[in-house]
């Protein structure tokens, strides 16, 4: 969900009918919290109904309504009046709802995959100690790498950035990146072997 500072969404004074829809959005763009409250008062039921139809029983409708008006607050300076305010709010709602549905689909897919992964055999205390020692040796060996080799190793191996992208990030040719990665692995092996002896 959209995070940010809490904004009051209720009108401070006056009535909703005082300003046109577009005037409300203009006032919101200028930071008028009362106008944001009036905008909410005027359209939150329409936005709720719209999102509820899109989500069909999802429990996140109220959160998405609130997120719509928070995003409207952020987007108000870019409102050009090419559509009605209600349509503009529906567009914001539709984008947030699509994002929510994609996130839910990814979460469900990840959960389904986890459910099919066989449980790993529990490790013995001795294996746990060995793994921790190996992790410490590797961490110490990485710290001993030169800055150029360390950058390549961390990007490609730890952060799993693809080679082409990693080369672009570092501003080097891809062939240079692979050579540095090979050198980093060789240096790490040598350092760990020395620690073990």
C-alpha cells in the first residue's frame, strides 16, 4: 500500500458545494487540506463503489480508497482538466487496483511455490557450526578483496545483478567484468584456503 504522512481527509469548515470539482483540485494542488477533505467528501463513495466492483470482495477496498485520495493529493498539481475530476480519480483508483492485484497475484504465486518446495533436512549442530565458520571465512575474504574486485563480486554474486547490467553500473565492458569476477573468485579461494591452514 502507499505509505506517507497522514493527511486529514475531512473538511475543516464550509460546505462541499462551495467550489467546483476543478477548483477543489486546484486548491488541493496548492496544499489546501480542507479542499482535500471536500474532494474526499464529494467522491469517496463513487471511488469506493468503483474499486469494490473491480476487486469483487477483496478486503482492501477501504485502504485503496484512502490511497486514491493520498495519490490525488500528490498528483493534483499535474491535473490538466482534460477529464472530469471523477474520471481522474477513477484513473488513479484503477492504477492502484491493478498494482494491488499484481502484488496479490505475485504473493499467491510465491506462496503456492513455497507449498510445493520439499522441506530441507534439518542440519545437525556440527553442520551449523561448520556453515557459520564458512560464512565468516567468506565474509573476511570478501573484505580483503581490492575495491574493483569487491564491487564486481558483490554486484554479481551477492546481489545477483546480471552481467550486462553490472557492467553498465560499473562503467566497464562486460568482458572486463567477467575477468574481474574470475579474479575475485580466485582471490577468495586463496584467502579461504589460507584461513583454513
